[in-house]
């Protein structure tokens, strides 16, 4: 059990150095998203000026869009100072000069804004808008509750070891293949920008030679007295409790571990959910972390995201249980 629990800590430690590895790509996404919002704004103004009869329809479409993404567009714009925004606006106006449009095109654009208000926006603009939504930054679980999620499936994945799991994750989270054995998928929040991170793990839980694992054996593993055996000896256990997860007995732990990367000490706080089904250990693990002197910040980030962790974990479905 100790070996299994420690895998995530090493993964999180190694990937924490990569959070800013794609700064250039992140800047490009932000520039593109700013241009998206600004281009929509100037196109809407042109239509309102040239087709007064469409003003009410356009205002209604803009209002619907602003309810969902207006704060995000404003937040992205505020990442740049006034001078930079003016320069970008100038370049966008040069790329998309005032054009002659017909009423049919205008009506089509209004319909398009209405569709965008419902989330019909191309990647990575949608993910960037969700990432910078001030409401979601304050309360990350709101993105999930408001339905901005996507479904991840392990169907056919070799590391899932034959299990078909489905889980909902926030749209603003980016995923990639796990690089280590038993790690099916790795996720990072804020489109890969920073913590928190999550991994989906599936590990064999074979029966002893000549025997079999009974439900009684599994239940005993998740007794209060046995839960501590699932975390590394080097970890500081903050809390643990038996749970029922997707109808299966399981456990939940919160613990911290520290270690060195080159000459830098890093501490990771992890929340882990684990259960056993069909001789497979299924685990979701969430983490935030950082330097000891920044402890207040990353602990606050962990606590702020904790309701979201619970929402994601509760969305897990073991599809194999429902086969006829």
C-alpha cells in the first residue's frame, strides 16, 4: 500500500516544475481570447449602428453572453495595461477592417452570439474564458455546478486494466496521458496553468496464491484502524475516513509529504479517494503544493478547491457494474 500511495507524490513533485513550461502557449491563448472578445464587441457595435431594427435582438444576445462570459472577457482584458490594449485593438482593426454586411449576415451573427452564450465556443478560447471567470476563481466548484464539464472515459485504455470508468472534470482542466505505470490520466486546472492537479489511477489488487479476496477482506482494509496503511510512512496524515464510493467500500485521506527537487524543498498536500472493484484498486488523487514559505497560499488553494474535489469524485461511475 505504501508504494502505491507514494507514486502520486513523486508525480506531482516532478510535474510542479512544468507548470510554467508552456508560458508562451498560455500567452498566445490569452491574446487569442482577448481578440475573440474584442472582435465580437466591435462586430456587434457595427450591426447595431447599421441595422437599428436588430438592436433589441443584438442587445439580448449580448446580455446572454455577458451573463456567462462577460466577466471573463473583462478579466482577460485587465491582464493588459491600457497602452497594450490600444495597440492590440489597432492591430485587430487593421486585420478586420470595417466591412459591408447584409442583414442576413447580421442575423446569423446574432444567432452565433446566442450559441456562444451557451458555451458553443471553440478551444482553447472557451477553456481560457472559464479559467479567468472571477466567480470560478473564487469558488472553483461553480464551474462544475453550472455544467461546464466534460466526461473522461477509460474505455479501451491499456492502463485501465480492463475497467471502464467515467468521470466528469471541469472544462478548464487540461489532460494528458500518465507517464508512469498505473497512472491512466493526469489533469491540471486552469488549462494547465497551475495547481490543483489530479490523477486517475488503476492498480491490480490480485488475490493471494491459492486463495481469493472476499468482500470481508476488502471491508477490513477500509476500517478506521487500517486506513493509515494506505499512506507512505514519510507522510503526515491530516485526516482519513472510511467512505462508500460508487456503492463500494473505500477510503478518503488527506496527507502531506515533503521532498527535495534539486536544492528546492517542496511540500505537497494530497486528497486521495480509493476503492476496490473486481480485483482493481481505483484511485483519484488531488494535490496542491509549493515552497514551505508559501504554505499559506497553497493550503488556501487546496481548501478553496476541496468542494470541487468532492464533486469530481462523486461523479465517478464504474460502468462495468451496470453491464447486463
